[in-house]
C-alpha cells in the first residue's frame, strides 16, 4: 500500500482472477470476468472525473486488467479443483491444498513427481518412468493402461461412460455456485454438454489426463462441441497384403492357459543350436548306416508329424511320443533305399538310373546279412537287368522306366526286410536324442525362471467355467522374465535384429524382417498382447518368433537356398478378400504371424506366436461356430489328422460351421488320406484350380524382395467345402460364389490390388495411430462382418470376468 497524502485510501484489492484454462473451457465464466472488468473500468473513470487532483498526487501505479496467466515464480497456495469435485469456498481463486504437499512413498517409487504449470496456474503430476502426465493426483494400482507408442500423451483412451468427456480430454468447468450445479445435475444428460461429473473419489481410476489448453477449441459452450463432443478418433489401418481389422466370428469354449513357460531369447537360441545338432546327427546316420542322403525336408516333416501326438515338455522337439518310431520318417527313408528314384529328363538318364539301382541293390543284400533267399532273388533280378541293358540297343525312355518299375517290384520286399531293423533303430535313436535335448532346454528355462523369482507350476490348473467366448490368443500360466538386451537397426527397407550370447552361440544371431512386416507384427502385438502395453518385450518376443521359424525351416530359412514350394506358402490377398466377402471367413487354421491375412489364426507354435494373435495348434482348437480357411503344409500325417479333426468338429456342433480346405495336388507321392474327403458326408462341393493358372505367396515373404513374393503354382489346387447343415445354410458354395473365388485366383489380381491400395493410401491423409480396441477386450466384441455367424448371438454376449482381458465375451 502506497501513501498518497492525507486523504489517500488503501488501494482496493482485486479478487483472484480465474486461470486461462477456466476461461477457455467455460465461456460463461469468461463473460462474468469480462463484466467485472468493465465495472472496474467504469468506476475508475468516475474516480478520474471526481478527484483528478488526488490522482495527480498519487503514485504512478495504475489499475489494469487482471493477468490471465500467473506470473509468480514460486507456486502459491492455490485450490486445485479436480473435475467434478466441489470447489473450495471463495471461487476458483480460493486457497486450497498446499502445493508443497509430498507424494506418498509408493507413488514416488512408481516414478511419479509433482510440478507446477505456470500456464495453467496449478500443479500437475508426471511419471518419469512412463512419461505419463496427469492433472489429478495419481492413485495406486491404476486400472487404466498407458501406451507410449500409440498414445504418447495419454489422451486417446476410450472415455468412461459415466464421465462427461472421459479421462482423456478437458472436462467442462461450470460456475461454482449452487444454482448452476443444481440445474446442471437436473438435466440428467451425459457427454461433454453435461456440467455435473462424479466425484474423483468414487471413480479414482478415471484420472484426468494432462492436456494442452489449445484442445479446448473443440469444445462448445458449456463444454460441448459443435457435434456434441470432440471429433472422433480415427483408427490407424495398416496397408499391406492383409486385413487386420476383420473381427472374428469364431466362438469357442473357454480353455486352460498353456503350461509352457513364456519364450525367452537365451532359451530360444539354445533350442536352435540343439535342433541344428540333431538335424546334423540325422544326416550322419543316414549317410553312415543306410548309405543315402537324408530325404529332402524329411526332418521338418518329422517335427510336424511328431507334434500331432507329442505330449512332451518342449514346443518344438518331440520328447514323449507313442510310438517312438515315426511312420513318416520310416516310410521316407525306405523309399530312398537303395537309391532315390527321380523322374529322369532324358533317355540316357533313365538308363543310368536303372544301372545304379542294380548296383545298389546287390551291395545291400551282400553287406547287410540278408537271408540266402533274398540274396538269390535280388542278384538274379539285377543280373537279368544287366543282361537286358547289354543286349538292348536303342531302347526308348518308356522301356527303361518300365524295366526299373519291374525291378523295384521284385527286389523291394527283400531289401526292406534287410534294412528294416536298421531304419527302426535310426528313428528310435533320433527320438531319444530329441527327448534328451528337450529336457536340457527345459532345465535351462527353469533355471532362468528361478533366477527371476518365478516359481514353476507344481499343481495342475483348475479347469475354467464351461462357457462360450469369442476366440482369444493362447494365454500363459506363468509370467515372463525380464528380457535381455537385443540389438536392432534399420537398413533401408528392412530391420536387422541381432542377439548376442557367448554362452549359447559363438557368433551373434541375426534375423532380417521387412519394415512392412515389422509394422504388421507391431499391429498384431497391439491387438493381441495384453501384458505389455508399453512394448517393453516386443523386440525380444519378435526375436523368439523369428528364431523359432528359422530353426524349424533349417536350411530352407535362407531364401537363396530353397524353392518357394518347400515352405508354408499363403493364398493371395485377393482370394482372402473373396473368402471373407462371400463365405464369411475370418480365421486361418494354418498360418503364422509372418504370412497371416487375418489377425486371428492357428499356427504351429502357440507359445511364440500367441503375442501376435495365434490361437495355438489347429488340432487343439475346438471352435463351436465360425467360417475357416484351411491350407495345411504338405505332410500326409498332418493333413490326415486335420481332416479327422474337421469331421469331429462338424459332427459335434449344431451351430454354423464351415471349413474351406485348400490342398495342392502333389502326385509324387500322392496323398492317400484324400479318400476321407470323398467319404465325408459334410463335403458340399469340390473344384480344382489348374496348375500354372493361379499364384501363391512365398512362405518367406517377410524377408525377400516384393517382386519375388508371388509365384505360379506348378501343381493344381483342390478346393473343398466341408460344412454342417447350419454352415451350409449360411455360407453355401453357390455357383456365383464359387465363380468369384476362381476369378480371384486368376494371376495378376494380386498386383492389381496392390496398385489400387497404393493409390488409395497416397490420396488418404495420414492419421495418428491410436490404441485400437482388441478383439479380445472384455465386454465389447468387434463389429460383426457380413455373413458372420455371430450376428444372431450378439445380444447374448456379456462381459467376461475380471482378470480375463483375453476373453472378449461370453455366450
């Protein structure tokens, strides 16, 4: 207070002005402040008119409009008025809780710190570990998740139904008087226009996110926008030869989580080295014992065939199979004894192959201790073939092939009887070595869990409540240990992931994935992983998945040393679009995170692929209803087991169930299990797409140039519709639908689709990706597509129980 003379009066103290936030979000409050300012100016004008002499003697201090933004360098004791809470007495500028009040030790340990906002004139809270910032004091065990990748400011989460604007945007501030509060509460409306909000003490999980004041431009008078709220958040759709936005229409019964521990990079690298050693042992046994090279890809087919019956402790290596002798491996080895028969290109090659067979057959019966009768028969037939070769001049290609077939028919039973015991011992030894490797891997994994304070399962899991739910990824009974450091770097259009561990491998283990497929893995991870919203484990889990498939494929994992037919090829994207549009297909029964089209699928390795949407092995998957695409890899035992599984599912369910099976018509050797399709009562239609008139996508599309992804199939593809009565009534293979599918197979359609997709992406404005709603989010199943079987059941879906985020809903 300044002394201005004898007649001076104390300077009138102005009330505290509301903050800029209050004025921007509440125009009524701003108008009230403007009226007060005009009254003060009018009173000042009257003082100038009545006593100008006093003003001349006063100090040069003038009365000006109150500042909108506080300029004090130290935070004053101001009232922090949370949204919906009763304001402190005295209006928005009244004194309240002391700013210097310390946070609880628990919040401090979680990374929370308290700061002062000069712009808003109030404190805010920031987490140094997650980067999240809030206006309201944080609470322990907050239910709301924060994703720093898709939502770096924490402002894009869905709103709570009881909150006017939700916890993510600025809520409307109403004038703090009883009349306005009563009138607003009497409206009973919800949304941004509602001025009454529940107390934060009753909804402590819906914390107000810290957000810039500029966002208030979307708000209308009273907190409402021009359209009743802020503009809707746009979902980021990842372009590519897939459609990850298609929701599922598959219902299953709730199932137990897997007892396998979660994948870990060191264990996966250890498994890879032991599997490589086992494959090398198999090759040596074939060379030394049987004097043949191992049949091509027989080791990979052995792994697939063993997984059908294996009950062991490892997700890749068989360790508990009955019987121990693999019929697939036994059959393939015998087929190549004494030599591997191939189709010769020229007549001279056919003559040489007949001569080689005679020599190899005689050596086997002479060196292996065959019976006298077997030796006599094999030698007599071989000598007769030699005599025919010497006296025959100018024989045709067909003559040599007929002679070889006759010789095989005569000698093969005796050769098999001679080598049968040796081949059985080879298969048994390989199984025992695999079981030993599996135990070593499990022991090492258990040691890592113990070092991280994770106890292994000691009692069987309790069976879940029998109820129908939307299909969800494989869940784990054990938590994941902390991931080690894994290096990754961008190299043009692909990413290099490198893991180094001198205790397991001599050199760093490197894997390459295209940027587009890496983005696909990130999107699948967002949709299907529920325990790592911050992507802390993403790179480690992506490495484990890539390492598992590289281990399984062996030498075929190198795109420069294999043919595309040897890996698990995928149908073109246009075929999947047709299947979804005309037959309601939303699920792939044989896929992987790298070649899937939908975000829900079954794969060979549920433990590594579950984070990216896998529902586990198809043979363990028991859907109640839905429409499926089935494209199994070429393994006769696996195809046979799949056809039997489909037949059981169609028999057990009365709800709509449809399977569209795609089988490539390999003639050498021909599949014997195809008779099950012909004899099935659920077969509705069968067509064949001719060879060289359709395309497939390469099985290693994630690491090869885009120009090499599509290739023409050298064999025909058989398409079979297997449906129960309800499935046939809903997705019947009518002539129009089948013609549309055959047209989608036409070569070149994939390139046309890519051109249209590229043009559409160029013309579309880029939107910031937000956290999408997972297909397995409780209580809110995705929109049901056209032709979906769950449309009739949508009203019966209820929210799953607490603690089951992976279960979308129950029926």
